């Protein structure tokens, strides 16, 4: 698999292509071949509206929220309370935002929030949240009040992108007065939930395109220097040497989450 991936990567580089891969279920892997996007604008100069429009025009729709996600949510309506907690309208692309509950909140029970697809390109979060609702959530009836949002950023899901339509990272914009509509809608949903939350399980994954596409785009957008992240390389070396896996995983957790990481707060 590793040699096949390297050979495919070399071929795509020669043809100015990159790939994004997705796992659906346990076995199905889909590869999307796309033109390698350049970063708009001038290095060292933050983007204006013009560069954001250029970036947006380079993001093709690669899959369908309406086909992949919405029917599976609607099919759960006989077993869970399904509601639309907001709607996104991006240049005529309209996305209803769905929340699921395992019944009316019981004040005697703890409450847990489960979210997926805060980063739309992290497919396992969306599919994992759906599969949890379909196969396991009923196990918690009478034990926990569940509030589940399986796809926070459907525009990003369709384009397999970390950012939303406005080139904003939803996971860096959970703050009062946020400019990310995905965040505003989710915070409003959470705010009216009766009682405190015992926990929030936010489903994420790390992808190859973090380093090849999205972090360079972040530097371009903000007019900063691109500083390569070695986390994926460290994890790869740990897998190759199982004895070092625990220490490396521990270092990655500290490195990524030791600076005040919290999904429903502003990330620094």
C-alpha cells in the first residue's frame, strides 16, 4: 500500500494533480483526483475579498450532502427527534443543518453533545456520528440525554475542505459575534439546551492534505510564513517503530491540544 501510494503520488505530481481519499463504512475507499490548487494572492499579504473569491472558485463540489448524509438522518426520524437548527445559504447552495436527540431532555440525566464534520473534509467524523446514531445511540436511552450534530459544515463536506464557504475554519471561530454561520447556528443550538453538558465528543481526523494544501493556504490567507508541521511524519515513524508509539502519541496530544484546544470556545 505504501509503495503504491508513493508511485501514485509521483505520477500525480508530474500531472499537476493531487488526491483526496475518503473511507465510507469499513471498506470502501474513494479517491478524488483534483487539480492541485495554487494559493491566491501575494505571499506575505493577507487575502482580500478578491483572493477569497479566487480560492472559492477553485473548490469544486466533489460529493453530495443531500445524497450522502440527509437521507440517513431522515431515516432516523422514527427513532430519534430530528430537527433543523439552522440553514446555510451560500450563493444559492442551501444546506439545512440537522440535530438529533434521543427524546425530550430529562433533567435527572447527564447530557452529552456529539458533533462530526466541523471540518467538512474529515469524513470519518460525519460517517462515524451517523453510524453511532444508527447502531449504538439507542443503548443510552434513559442513561444520557444525547444531542448529536453529524455534519456541522456541509459546504466543506461537499468540497472535502477544512474551511467553509468564506475561507474560515469553523473550529477556530466558535466565539461571540462569529463570522462563521456554522458556528453561530451550533452555538445557538447549544445555548438553548436545558441543563449543563457533562461532555462534548467532537469527531476529527488528520489527513495528508493538511500539510499539502490547507496549511499553505492558511499562510497565504493570513499573509504569514508557512511553517511545516511534522506531526504526520512523527506519527508515521511511530507506526514503523511500535515501541515508540505511546511516547509519540502522547507528544502529539500535548502538542495539538496543550494550547487551550476546545471546540465550543475560541481557539488561540
